[in-house]
C-alpha cells in the first residue's frame, strides 16, 4: 500500500493540474456536432481554448457565457439562456455541454433551472440536447472534470430502461481522459480485430485526430460519437471501461442498461494488454488473431532488449491519477524504481500503487523529490521541461498539455505496439542521459562556448 501524502502548502507554486472545466470540455469534444459552453468569465474560456489549440494544433469548438462584474453580482441566468439560444440559431448543434466554472459555482448559479428557462423560452430548440455539468475549478483536475462530463452524458442521452434488443458484436467503450486520440484509434482497431463494433464514449479519435474535412472548417466538432450511437449503447453485448476514473460512470451505465462490463486500470504493459485481449476473445468467442500474437511476441522481445537499461533506473512521474498509476505499474514491472509519484488530485486507487508514497501536489513537489532522490528521468507534461533542464535529467512528455512537441495527440501509448515503443523511448532517453554524465564523455568531445568558437579539450 502506498502512503498518500496530502498537500500542506497554501497554494500551488508550479501547477501540475489542468482544471475541471478543461476536462469537461474535452469530453464534449468527443461527441458529434457538439459545442461545449463554459458558464464563466471570457478570459477563463480563452485560456482553456489556448491550451487545446496548442496541444491538438487544430481549431477547437468552445464557447463562453462571458460573465462580467455585473452579471456575477446580479445574476447571469439571462446570459446563459441567450448563449444557448444563439448557439442553437447560428450553429444548429446536436449537443451543447453546459459546463459550470469556479466563478459560476461560487456565484451559486442554478444550472438546471436555467436550462428549464431556456426550454420554456425556446421550445423550437427542443431537439438540441443541453447537458449540464458541475465542474468547479477549485476541485479535482482535468481527469475528474472529464469523468463528470461522461457521467452527465450517460444520464442525459441513454434511456434509463434496459433494452430487450441486443446487437451481436456491438460493444461499449468508456474511454478515460488519459487516452489520446491515437490511443482510442488503436483500441478501436484492437476491438475490430475480433469482429466487434465499438461505440466509444467519448470518441476523441474521430474528432481530434488532426484530420481535414471537406468543408475546411466547422464551428462544431469535426467528428465524434453521434447522439444516436450513444442512445444505442443500451443494445450492446458488453461494456469495456478503461481507467478507474470512470468507475462511477460505468456504474451508471450498468444500472441503466443491465450490460455486463469489464474494467481495466490501463492498457499499458504485457499484463494489461493480455487482460484486454482475453476479454475481447471471450466476448467475441473468437481466437486471438495471429497479428496480435505477433505484436505480443515483439513486446516480449523489447522487454528483453531494454531490461538492462530500465532495471534500477530512478524515475519521477507527475500526472493525473489514471495516467500516473498506469506509468507507475509499467515502470515497476520493468524493474525501474519510481522515486517520486505526484498526482494532481486524490483518487482511491492511488493507495494500491507499487511505490512507497504518492504525493498530491504540484510540479514544485516533483522537482524537490526528483532532486532529493537523484531521479534520472522525469515523466510529465510540457511544464516539466524547465525542471528537467535545471536538474539535468531526461524528460518524457506525457499527459496534458504537450505544446512543445508535435504529434503528442496522435501518439499511441496503449496496446502491445504502444508499450513496445514506450520501452524503446525510455531506454533511449536513459541511454542519452547517461552519455551526458561527464565520466562518460569523450575527452575529444567538442565544446561550443558562448562566444561561438569551438575548443577541443586538452588531451593532457
């Protein structure tokens, strides 16, 4: 059991987490013809949109009610109704995700009552699903906001009565915030290899994978799971849940549909991949395809190749709970030592990680622990680049946001292939780090000082 170390600082010095509204908005970006609407200040939504655009490098559908001093004090109900009506008139969305923020939560906004007022004043927009989500900035993190939005989608879009109809081969997939669009695309191919048809909620691979559309631009999401497909989840034969943060959403879905679910903490490493593959084989009643068996063999070979580089390596990890847990289990299984594990928010499953302690904190905590324990490799988002530079350690960019590297949203971490590539990346980063340690440097190495003149070390 890992000891959970709660924060004692008055504030976050170098923030690790992204806010709940960012996570909730990200979830709605995985629905087709959707528009997230954040009920808060204009600057907050602009900041969130900037995060998305730097990470995904694409236009992002995101709107705000633009609360100001006057509406914060006197009430912003009319502003919400006006925003909903404007979006419906101009964009004709299928779904609007109405997301509260810290400002509207502190104000005490009654979102369900405001939605009812919108319905009463705009009955001609009854066909648009408006899904309210409570996502205060002061609580949780991106992952918890994402999970809250998925729970709200299930409540709003899936009938509460179980269906007597079952579509053979159709499976539901609840995808955690730790999964990239590249991950979800790989998972859909993985499921399809067994002759199964997945309905992914939410499907970021269909909306944020960086594809171009014929129209060139859309004010709504470019793709994602259609509203009709979400409603059809009641007719699936099984549900696959990836990530502990979606356990409550899985409970809601199971209660509404009566469908058996299979839950996985992650899909990284041999054990996780084998469990997922065996579940698919059982659901489909089909043998494991030879292509998957070959990929498994390739992963095993990579584990043999990289074990001496990773064994005993000191690694520090900082991320949201699901991603932190997945990386920690993977690294420990390969013989590495996780000397620092920092989570952005508390989660019950963190206590079961194979490490001495998990700190609920920020990137300052990561830097302090990494320096104290002489970490050789950091795993965190792009905000960790300066820390890695100060400590002289290698950095693997993972999580959200990654704004200083291209293709982060398209990277595949999961599956046999993703695990194999991660092993190679970790081994290469560590090998490069060790070569930079002075005793390993050649005495003939050329140094370029600030004046630009190349000087060779004196061989004597």
